[in-house]
């Protein structure tokens, strides 16, 4: 499987394992597969007999033919050891629950798969691979958990001290073993600058093999296409769903389009955003206008310049009209989001998280705009327990899943470091002697 860079579609190609190791193409573009593999119609017909790890294995074989079959099989069984159930909300709308993984958000799918693929491709190396990652909250937890105890990989997560939620912090800092956590006395941007500097610092690169676990990595996108198939598998045979995708950087939506190009029957996609409505407004008038992000309740979607937009353009040949025929966009405020959480809770006794609530609003508006389509599948990207503050104003009690509650009790193993590159490097060298 070969990949190209979105900055130079006709240019140099890279074997997929190299693309994954690099993360970003050397010319700054994002990697995409040259040929999106197709699933066979018979395979789709027999899909109800598979399960999530099984269909993940079947699809990953098409992307990673260079990996031994038994390795891929155990990677998929290990990475996707939790369900993605499709729940019926009403006769038209279903919810695909993507929060049953260890860190309660869909990012577990990408992070767990990426960690195991990197673990495999680095197993023959003498030196460990050091993954450095800066986080403003959610990604750090998924990456830390995904890479936990993967042989040959050492992870360092930097987060801004006191600026992430206590539970998010515990998800990063309590694992230990090959996961080290640094509470940096600075902002998220300081964390990111520190990581970027270390990754290209000759003193460091001479001593350590290093990489990042950025969300634009292709090995995080590919596994996100698996749950679109898993949703389809749970539908009545022959139905063609519309998928509603709460979006920020648009990796999730790109994964859905990939699934469709692989052969999954999909009628339409809906991009749902909060007030950071760059893509919905592009779909309206064809002009892509990045702007500084604004803070909202659905903060994992607070993105002002969605990085995967270039992948969308590349999939639709840069033509606005092509994209518009397959994707509709809707955007909502926090007030509307809270209203939807409250109303759905009262009407159906179902508790949406703020991201899923944005998706639900988009599903309802699409139903009114377009004649009633059946079924619409809303991707529920996180568990409500990750966003407790939103529910306090609504007077709704949120049940905290055991795996999150347990984290609250565990010991915080992070080190506190000043925002000073030299001290960071000293700490890193001391904790990773060569
Ligand atoms: C990351 C995230 C999103 C946004 O996903 P993208 O792939 O960046 O569009 C939505 N909801 C939750 C809960 C997330 O963590």
C-alpha cells in the first residue's frame, strides 16, 4: 500500500508503514492512500456474521498487506476489545456509541490501533521508539492508554499544569511503566513548542529514535473507518444510512468517506459543528475561511482551522460542488446544545454528551430540510461523564463509569517541570538513560 502527500498528489509515494512512522509528509502535506482498497460485495453481505475485531482485521489486511496475518489479527483483537453498539433513539434516528473504550471517547479506536501498528513496525529495532505528545486534554489520555505497555515504545505526554480537568489529568498520569507524564508550568502552546523543538533537536535525535502521535497520522484515521462498517453491520439488511458526524479536525468524517469509498453503502454525510463552523460555512458558499477558535461546551470540536480539510479536498478533487453533494453542514450554539441534551433526556431518557447533542440537532434539522430519511446514525463521540460541568446547569445526575471513577483514586505519577527547554531535556535524559 502506497501513500501520497496532499501537497503533491502526483509526486513521491511512500510505503504505508513509512508514512505512519513519519506522521506528516516531509513537504508538510497529509498522507493519503494512492488507491483506496475496495471490499467485496459478498463480504458486505456476510458482514452480520463478523464482529468488530473480525471486520477490522479483514479491512486492515487490505491496507497492511505487508504485515503477517496473525499479527494483524491479534492487533485488531487487542485494540478493539470493547463494543460500538448502535442504539435506537426513535424510528428515524439511531446513536452509534463510540465511548465504550478505556478513555470514554472515540479517539480510543485510533490511538489503540496506531500504538499496536507502531509497536509492530518498531519491534525489530534495537532502540526503543520515543513518542512525544503535547495535549490540551482528550488526546493525551487516549494516546497514553493506547500505548500503555506496548513493547519497544516509550511515551512522554506533556500537558499544561492546572489547565486540564482533574479526571483528564488522571487518565494521563496514573499509568506509569512506559508512560511518563509531565505537568508543564505553561500553556498548551508551550507544551507543543517543547515537543516540536525536541523532535528536531540534533542532540536528542542523535541519542533517541523519536516520533509523535499526532491526530493527523493516517494510522489513526484508518481504524476510525471500521466503526462505520460496524454500524452498518447492526442495521437491517439493505438499508443505506446517513451518518451524522460531530466534527472538529474532521478526521472522523474523512474516515467515514474512506469507508464509503471502500464500498460501504452510505446515502449522505452530515458535518455537525458548534460555533466553530468553518466547514458548514464552506459548504454554503465555497469559501474556506479559517479563524481563531472560540471556546464551547463541546470543546473537542473547538477548532478554527480543521487540519483534515485538505484530506476532504483531496477526496473530492477540490471541487466544492462534489463535496456538497455528499456532505451537508450544520452548526449550533451552546444554548441549543444544552436544550437538546435536556429535551432528549426528558423525551427518551437518553443522556447525550455535548458533542453528540450537536450531532443530534443536525440530524433533526436535516430531517426537516430533506424528506425524512431512514435511518440517520448520529456518532456519539464521548461519554457524558467527561463533561460534568455541562450537566450541573441542567440539574442532571451523570453516572460515572467504573473505569473513570477508578482513575480518580489512582496515584498521580507526573513530574512538574518549569517551561524551560534545558530542564526538560535534562529530565528526559535522566529518565531515559542510554
Ligand atoms: C476529537 C473529538 C471530536 C472531533 O473529532 P474530529 O475527528 O477532530 O473531527 C468530537 N468529539 C469528541 C468527543 C472528540 O474527542
